[in-house]
C-alpha cells in the first residue's frame, strides 16, 4: 500500500511540474510575441507618425488642450469642461526622444492653447538594461522635456508639465528587469521638473494625488506596474481642472 501511495504522489508531482512547465512556456511565448511586436512596430514607424492621420483633424471651435506624451498621456481621459476641446496625442511605449521628435507632426498643426506633457518612464525603465548609461539616459530625458517645452512655447501655447507618475509595486516577471536606479532616476527627473520656471509654464506635481506613503501608486489607482486605471485619472482630473481654470 505504501508503494502505491508513493507512486501516486510521484505521479502527481510529475504532472504538477509538467503542467507548470507548459504554463510557463506559454506565458513566455505570449510575452515574447508581445515584445517582438512592439519592437518591429517601432522599426516600421519609429516616431509613431501614422497614429494620427491628417484626415482625423477637425476644426476646433473652442481653445484646444492637447495631452502629449507616452501611454500614460494616451490613456488620460479628458475632464468635463465645456470651454475647451480636448485632443489626445499620446503614443504608447514612446521615450521622451520619440515624443519630442513628433511634436511638429502631431501637435503644431492643432494650434493648442494648452499642452499637457507626461513623459519619462519609458526612458527610465531602460536603465537596468544599460546601467553604464544611467546618467546619459536621465540627462537626455531632461533635454527632451526641455525641447518639448520650448517647442510648445514657440507656438504660444501654455504648458502644463506633469511630474512622472509613480509606479506600482514591482512583481515577477518585471522584477527581473527592474532596479532601484529607476526610482532614483524618477526622483531626479521629477526634481528637475519641479524646479522649472517660466511665465507660461505650470508644473503639476501628480505625486500628491497618486502616491501612497511608500511613494508608489495607490493600489486603488493602479492598472499595472506602469499605468493608472480610470479611477486614477479621475483622481487627477479635479486638480487638472483647477489648473486649467487659471489659464486665460
């Protein structure tokens, strides 16, 4: 009887390992396809210029506010304000360099009164892969933020620069390509943003709304490690409305 029980336990153990191995391989295959798709999409259209064709432009009858940046900007739902037309020009997975280099194509033709900038996290998340380039990555991100600001001011737009949104708690498998250097870089970039000054520039410090005591995104606002859910954007919008109401 004991031999039979051990055989059953051994068989169950082998089955468990087999199912676990198959599940892990399926998970890896799905994610590998996802990342290869993103890579090749960038190779086909490095700046994402095809995202917003010219025929999508509609004449605006009210002052235009543009959300501009990466996926965090792309997912930002507009607040309810009747005196503005909101247009989104966020593109997922873009670095600050990609965002800066598509300004003339995606923002300038809209003649916006206000430009809301949210960029940076896609630069910073590369640091663990290229640790020797950490300072270069951070410095380039600051330079690109400044380029976007100057391009915005050059077309007489008011600028709202948001600090880089906090991230959620890091979990497997992201922990394999994460490091504390990302958090350090985020603090560096945000300190840079918080010290920006210009008469036509407003800094929106999002941490006061989104962060918990540990400096991470509050669980109720988290969609995944890098992104907010709709409730998170709904929490940001009342503060954004207050800022927009000051703009004449």
